[in-house]
């Protein structure tokens, strides 16, 4: 069984990988279904040919376009400029959905301005878009810098076409938001809107220069006064983890207005009024529910006269009085319910405040009001009826004629979704319409309330209740809710000790009273899960239908924010009337299937880095103090049986330490995640070791070739030529790929079966180099040290002793070559992304396009010399001599960097391995001179 341990672990890893892949693929449907309607437009694009190399040398590589909606707006620019910046592998044509929506909102018909905007003297929007030829900017810092430089020049060119003092709005999708953020601070940029932009964590952490851009942007986000809005798609976005989309807190420690009038605001599309749906990464630019609101926001920003005008504030309505007989008093404890009110003038209703014996007097009571198809204080669906409702706080007895009232300031005023019973929410490929939604009003009232209604649909008002659950979930818990009777429209449930992390998903199953004879309520029970102010999810509650609760409050490798706590869930149940649909019980437990999928999408880079660390530990074992050798298969078996349990224990202990979000798992020391972090660390170590075993099987399959391929031996001249090409033309990653291919062929050549004595020689087995008949030994002592056989003592015992002394650190060069090949194979994914960027640049920008930033020969010189050295059939001396430090300890350093910092900064792992290869060669040279 122990001999088959690597095989068992590899098979288990393959099964686990398939399971996690299926679980991850199921996340959008299970956690946050997408309800987006397709957008339609009539696009045309006008090339800005005047924006040429006289403005920027990058004009020969990129281009700038002006979007025009055919048949709706004139071709010439005439309004407020907007610059759209696409993301990684994005296109300038992605601007068409938002630009078309802006044009069709501003113009009610072709070339006719809508009355909604003409009376406000607002201008249309001129959408410009940069074309980056679908560059892979997420993987390459210099490419991202080039895009930043071009976008900056594009802003200068665009503003030069408008009157002095004109400001521009910048919209960026994905990595385009990173480019837009890098343009700040700039006084001529009035606002920045980012869509699915990873602000705090690079999606590909293989390039230190990308990290440097993020460091600069982090300072910009903390200090720049320009208003910034970040839209996040939530769990439906499988390309960019949405926790990295949340804007970091400013210098004041939070979101909102700052002294300069700017603000930082993050909004998840599931909380976006009128959308209420998760949105995929690519769908973010064309989802109708999102693009309509982005275009509307841009129109409003373009019409704002000042930074302060972009925000909103509540003002009191002063004192008012009630005339005797003009109002209706409801019995205490009864809800205000108006179904289809008729147009009969203004009506006033007094709702007495119920006794607050069980409530905290300081908190008071929250008055909750729902209005369907109407308006409360200017908040309404897009196409609302003429039903208008106001809420006031009244002081005085209902029996007195003199009752003084003043407007009640809301603590919450927004739209709630109104799911259709029997249909999924959101409806696939349809979602919600702009005219849908129920207005929710919440206000803290210690004394009383008043409401007056005008017309249509229904109005429901009453008071709320609260329910706290302090216990932590272990395996599951059932929450029995008190019967509401006819007393509360909103029930708050607090799970104070429940870990809130992006890795964890909880399964909530509601239970209702259940009676088919009940009449349908005006508003079915709706669950609102609030992770933080930016992320809200809505779920219609149906008996026995599970709901998946998830959050992006805290996550691996994302800096913690004060406004996004890592502990505690806040649930709110809204219902219009007491009926048999009241929720009586909630069952809550961890959804392990969805949790596995979330883990699989957060730790691919970590698995890669930890795999390099495991390979480094294999080489540490091979480089033993006595210079003994084991094959890679034997090393894997010894690692799985002996070293892996120790590594799991150490990793579990580190996971319990408060090392910070940038190290190890990225969640170490987080409240409520201690035991879970330790278990996850053990699991990931096992999976990483299993993937190493599987990768070795793949390499063995690649090396099984029938014949050898003749490769010329490298020379000093050819090596210098390769380094010169790297310095002048090709990126060093190309040389690394070539070294890997050469090493693969070398291993394939040395692993072929050797001809046994008496067999017929073949061309491949016939030596092509001259073999001296006799070695001349100049120095007997030197011959002993270097492993050369002296002919002075030809006795059998002497020959056997010298055979043991001459036994190389690896019995043949085969195993040493294969160990180095395994390490290079795991380093290859760290270099491959830049290769893809280079090839893409050659295809789109031409073979003469400059590709700067990757011509550092030191990044690949140790690998080149090591492959050349081993390719000559030589063997590295791995023995430890007295008074020296063995090169094997460098592999421990590489493993330490991989396990501690590789998940957050994978590029450090390559640098450490590259230095270790150079250290091996230096030790080999030193051993020559020390003899």
C-alpha cells in the first residue's frame, strides 16, 4: 500500500479536481442566477484619424473611435465626452451597449430630445472608446503601462476638441478600470465608473510590474478626490473574484462623501435597484439592466454643475398640522393595507405606535412601509403611477384636534424586487424591468406615524420586529421564529458568530405555516441578506426551497476593510401581511458543494506555488548529505509517506497564526476561520502533492519516444548569441520555453533503454565522439578527488573501493535531469502568460511593435547555463563537503517562499527558484577550485 501511495494520491487528486470543477461550474446557477436581457443597438464607429503619432507614439499600435447611434444622433460630437476603456482581451466595440442606451434615453425619438432632459438643459453623451487590439493586459505590466499612457493621451486629445473647462467621464471594464484609476488624480476627469474591475487583487499575480501598478492605484484610491463608482457582478462573475472589486477604504476609513466632494461607492448588481441579479464578467457591458443604469448615471453626472450636486441629501419638511376629521385612525396593532386605492383626493391615516415593552427604548421602533407602483419622496420605479405617499411623525392624541406632524426622515428608502410566485428569481435571460419594484420606506419612530395616499395598487404600513441568534453553526442549526400574528412587516435576524467569508456558502431552508386555502398576499415573503452596505442579495422565500447565502465581505489575499466584517450575518424578512405564508422556521447549514466550488476558484495560483514548493522539497531530499540518489518516482513515494504528513502539520499550524492576508492561505488569523483554515491548509497540501504526481506521469508519457533527436551541444558563442537576442529582441520567457524543450529532449534521450551486452548496436547507441583508450593522470590525489581511476593499484578490492567513491551523486545523469525538468515544468506556468502576451502583440500590432520590459538576461541566464551543463552529460556534485554549506538548503528557501508568499505574489517563487539554479552552478564551480 505504501509503495502505491503516489498513485493513490494522484487518482484522488484527479477525482477531487473533477468534483471541484463541477462545483465551480455550478456556482452561477446555484448562488446568483443571472437575469439579464439582451441589449440591442444600431452602432457605427468613427475612427479618430487625427489622433496620430504626433500625439503619442502608441498611436501606431492602438486607435481611438467615436461611437454614434445610427438614426438617433448626429455624427459630430456635441455633448459631454465619455471615454470607454476595455479590459483584458477587450474590444472598443464593447462600448456600444452603454452608448446606445444613453442615446435612446436622451432622445425620445430620432434627433428629438426627451422632455425629461430638455427642461434641465442637459447635453447628450459623446462616447469615445480606445481600441487596444485585445491585448492581454492582465498578465503583463508593460502592456498595462502602455495602455495607461495611450489612454492619458486620448483624454488630452478628446478635451482639445471641446471648449476649455470641459470635463470628461471615464468608464472602464475589467482591467480597463485599473487603467482608468491610473489616470487619476486629474482635475479634468469628473468621475470614474468601473465595471467588474479587480481594484485590490490582481487576477494574474505572475508579474511584479502589475503589482507595482496596483500599489500606485491603491494610493490613488485613498487620496484622489475624483468620485469613483465600482460595479461588481458578484458570484456570477467567474473571471474576477468580486471581493477584489470592492473599493478600498479612503483615508477617512470608509465610503461616502469626503472633504473635496468626491465619494467612493461600491455597488453589487444584486443590490442595484431594478437589476437585482448577479452578472457575469463579460455580460457586465451588455446586460440591459446594468447598461441602462450606467448610461443614466453618466447622463446625470454630465449634467451635474458641481461635485456636490452629484450627491443627494434629505431635508426636513417643517411642521404641519392636521385638521379635525381629515384623518383615519387605525386600531393599535393593525397594519395599514390599501388595495387598489381609488382617486378620491388626499387621504391621511394614523398608525399608532404599539407598546415597546420588549424593545430597547433607545432604538425605538422602525416603521416599515411598502408602496407598489408608487412614489415615496422621489423614489419610485422608472414608470410609476401617480400614487404618491409621504410619511410623517405626528405628536398628540388622536382624539385631539391639534396634532402636529413633521416629515419622518427615512433610515432606508429604496426599491425592493417583487418576485413572481412560481417563477425563478431572477428570471433567466429576462430579469427585471425598469418599471418593476416595490418602494421600501423604513424610519425610526418613537411616537407615531402618518401616511397619506393618492392612487393605485396597494400600500402597506406597520412596525418591525427583531430576532437574534448568537450560536455558531456546527453541522447545522434550526431557527424557530416567533409567530408574528399581525404585528410586524419586517423581521431582522442576526447571526452574530457566523463566519462571513467568500469561501463559505450556507444553505438556508425556510418553512412556512403552509395552507393552500390562504389568499395570496400582496407581497410574498422576501429575504434580504446584507453582507455590507455594498452587497445585498434578495431571495423569495418558499417553503422547503433552499437559498444559498454567500458573501464577499472577506476573502483570501484581500486586505480587510472596516466596513466589511468577517463575522456575522444580517438577514431581514419582509412581508406585507400576516398569512399562512409566514416563515415559522429556518434551517441553516454549510453548503459543502458550493463551498468546494468557491475554494476551487480562489486558490489556483496557490496550488501552483505550493506545487513548486513540493518539487523543491523533493530536490532537497535528492541532494542528500552523502550524495546518494533516488529516482523521481522513488522521491515522490518517500515524500508522500514521510514528508507530506509533516508538511501538512506545519501548514495547519501556520494557518492558525495571525500572519496576515498576504501570506499562506490569505485568511490566517481571521475570526471564526481558525479550524477551517487548518483543515483547508491540510487539504491543499494533499492536492498540491497529488498534482505533482500527476504532472510527473505526464512528463513520463512525453519522454517515451522510440528514437533520440540529435541536439547540438551548446557553445559559449551560441549561448552569448541567445543572451544577445534576449537583450535586444525576444523576451526572456521565450528562452525559458526553449530551455524546457531542450531539457525534455535530454531527459528523453537519457531515459531510453540502453543496449544490453551482445545486442546488435544501432545508430542511436553508437557513440559519435572519440573515446580515449587511456586517461592520463597527472596527479594521483587529484584523480582520487575527481573520481578518476588510477592504474597504480589494480587490485580487485581497490577497484571496488574506487567504484564506490566514484559513484556520482546520481548513479546516472538521468535522474538528475528529470528532477530539474520537473522543477522547470512547474516554473513554466509563471513564464507562459507573458509568452501569450508577446505572441498576441506580434499578431495584432505587427512584428516591429516594441515589446519592452522583458529583456533582463539575469531572469533566464542561470536556467540556460544549467540546461547547457546537464545537456553535456555532466552531473552536479550534490555532496556536502566539510566547512561548506550544501546547495540543497536553497531548495528549502524556495519552498518557504512558495508556501508563505506564493499565493499572493507568485512571481517571487520564480525569482527564488532562478536564484537557486544560479547558486547550484556557483557551488559547482566552487567545488572545481576547491579540489
